[in-house]
């Protein structure tokens, strides 16, 4: 499949998504990791680890050899709740590592290195779309938890000011 320049905007969006995730990490502290809705939802730390972990989960599900490029492990597994084990800096590195693995896997599949099985078989590029939507959903949850946890409007405005311009470049 030759997608040529049609893939470029989506890859650029995926890179921007990584920058938005990095900006979010700049705004959180490990003290924020325990913030939760008190109603059974994941905490800030669990959501952040889940964002990283889901990349490996889907690479494993599609049978990609690039899943092995993700060396960072979380305690998430098949359980709904788990102890957060990664620091902000470890999460930052984990995002870089896992985003690179996803991009490598998609490019490899497009170049004939092996089709994805089970998921995204019609077009491996859809994995990038899923990650973009998935990350945006959980970033919204994290922002809500930060607000409910006492972040001021000014602090949240700074976070917004650090993330939204990335999408408008």
C-alpha cells in the first residue's frame, strides 16, 4: 500500500499528540497521581500509565514485533486498579519509547513488513487514529481530576495554553 503524502498529516498529528502529552506531564506532579473521582474511576497516575500501557497492549494484539521495543512496564495488567509505579520522568521516557514503537510498527506494516492481525487489518494507520482519540479522552479525564483536586483556573489556563497551540501550528 503506497499512501505517500496522505500519511504525513496523520503522522504529524501523532507527533503533536506526543508533544501535548509531554506538556501535560509538565503540569502534573507525583502528588497528583492519587487524585481520583472517588466513584471507581482511575486515578491521574493510573490514567497516565494506562496511556503508555495501551500502546504495548495494541502492538501485542496485532502481533507486531515492535511491542518488544517498549521496555517500560506498569502494574496495570488485567486488573482495574493497580499501584502506580512510574515517576513523571519515567512516564516521559515511556511515552517517547512507546510512541516510537507504534510509529515503527505502522510504517513497517505499510512497507510490507507484516500485516496487523485481529485489529487494524484493513489499514494499520488506524492504530494512530485510535491512539489520538484514546489519549484525548483520557487527557480530558486527567484535566477534570486536576480541577476537582484543587487546581486553580489560572493553573488550568496555563495547561490549556501549553497544549492547544500545538494543534494550531
